[in-house]
C-alpha cells in the first residue's frame, strides 16, 4: 500500500470510529469558512471532510505531467508568433491577434497557469479538462481550508502520526512575479504594482491576499479596475493617481476584448511598452479552449517531439468545432453520452453543457440547435476517477463517491501547488454548486 493510501485509510478509520466528533468538527469548519475571506457575494466555497494527500511518487508523476505540458505550450506560443499559417488555425480577431503579437516584456512565456486534469490514481492515466492562464484563480481556497482543518478531528489525528506539509501559493507567486519583472529592461528598484481586473468579475479574496503579500515585501500594491486606469504622458496611472510600474494581470482576455473601447488606456500603455505586465496577451493562445482542437492537428505535431505527440494523443480529449465546419449535429445527437459542449472562450463553468448524464434525449435535442455554429466546441467526455469522501457540513454525513479534478498551479514553469476539486457522482463540477474544494498536502513520512 502506498503511503498516501495508508494516510487515507487512517482518515477514514478515524472518522468511522468517531462520527459524532467529526460531525461537530465539520460544522465548526463550516462556521470558520463562512466567516473567512472565502465568503463572498453571499456564497462560500464548500469542502468535504478528508483532504487530498499525495506522496513522493505521486508528486513525481504530477511534476512530469506539468513539465511536458509546459514544454508543449512554449512551442505552441512560439509557432503562433512566428508563422502566419499557424495563426490562421486559431479563431482570434484581428484586434486580439495584434495584442498577442506584441513583444513580450519579460523572459519566459507562461507566468501563471493552472492545468486542470482528471487523474486516475489507480492506473495513473489522465485527461486534461482545460487550461487556465488569464485570471488563474482560487489560491485562497487552499489556504483558508487548510487553516480551517484545525477543527477537523480526523486531520488532527493524522498529523500527529504523519509528516504532512502544504503548498504555499502567495509568497511563491510574489517571488515569481518579481523574478519576471527583473528581466524587464525598464525595471525600477522598487516598482509600484497593480493587480488589475474587471472588478465585478474578480475573486477579491485572492486579490486582497496577494496585495498583502506584495506589501509585506515592501512594494506598494493596489487593486485596480482595468477600466479606471489612465494613460498620460507616457505612463499608466491608477484611479488614486499613483503611477503603475508593474501589473499582475488577472483580467481574462475575453473580458478585456468585450470591453475593448473601455480599456483603451490600458491597451495604449501596453502597446507603447509603458508598463510591465504579466502575463502578456500571448497566454491567450493557451487559455483558449480551441487549443485542444489545434493540438490534435498534424500541423502542430510537426514541431513537437514524438514523446509530446504521443502525450497529446493519449491525454488531450478529442475536440472539434460544434458547427458546420466541424462535427455534425447528428453525431453529437446520436452519441450524446460521449460529448460535452463548451464555449470556445469562457471560465468558471460558464455556458458548459454535459452530454447524457445531465440531459435526457428530448432536452438535448432542444439544446443543441441553440448553440450549433455559435462559437462552441464539442469535446469527448473524459472518464472520471472517483474516491470515497464524506460531507457532514453541506451534505448528508454519509460516504459517497466523488469525482476528482486536480488543478496544477504553474508559476513560471514550476509546479507550485494544487486546486483540488471534487463533486458527488460523475457529471460536471459546477462552481458554487456541487463543487467541493479540498486542501492538498504532501506526506513525506511517518512521524
């Protein structure tokens, strides 16, 4: 038995032998989360009772996945930047293409990303769900849920027997950001930093924590709405009047392009290289869900290694345009359990539909004509890996199977931590609905 399975059995055994104690502890965890920064817009991120624990062997698997994926994505970005015929494979507007092709102001190509995948811990097979670059979020969940485990009796029992350590996602990003900034030719010794987004779409808890960490390092750091920035006299200024030297961009490209005229000051500052910002717009090549289609094209395989091509064939779900230029509606209608329908560019489970498990034949037949030829993709449904867990606080306090989705946080090419999400059953994980987030730990040894 692997070390991580041994730890899981310790959790489960302790819970089964101390059900009332753990139920009381879970309600305290719930109370703490509802009074933490995770409570936002009258909602709170939910969790289950057993956190996820990975051992040395499993971490090596994730690091290999992260490294191969990162290598592929770097080659994709450079091919797009250097070859017009490759750019033509992506459905980007001329305005966006112009932004993508702007010179990058730092060394590196993917400052922050999260690779979301479905990993089977039994046979070590996996499939990618999606890739996040612009606006990669939810770091605060792992932090606050780890803190709340002080009231989880099973967790307190386990950490007395095993050496568990968590993953730090805030100071690590400050390090990565400043490392990137220091490669900027116009860098300053003590830059003023802004975290920038369309603020009604922002995960503010993340922003506040990141701002605190920058400030703790001695940097001035503001949270700014991208529409309120002002570009004048060759410099970019915040609403407060402070000059901005460096931007941590959390505004997803889709939100920026939807408000292109409203963010003209930001765009002009970027085009004139008057401000450092991470990440550059070429991260959108990787963020777009259309990427999975392009990855399966022979044109992409030309500049990849044999190992990378086999990696794509095995782990990237088949993806086609859901329209007259791609897959037929009849194919998806006839094999509804095999497909998911997703918008080409969205986030936070917006506009995502699942085949079969969430629609009967009649409703599926009504839905598909509404989104055919409307900027959607059809993607093969990925098999799910289920693990036992129990939810005393938001659930029924009984053991159920939960699907697992690992999000690998990548900071400048380094695996830095996880966003671990679960959902009861094997359909889709919907944010703030059936979604359960659990903190992740590394187990090194027994005490």
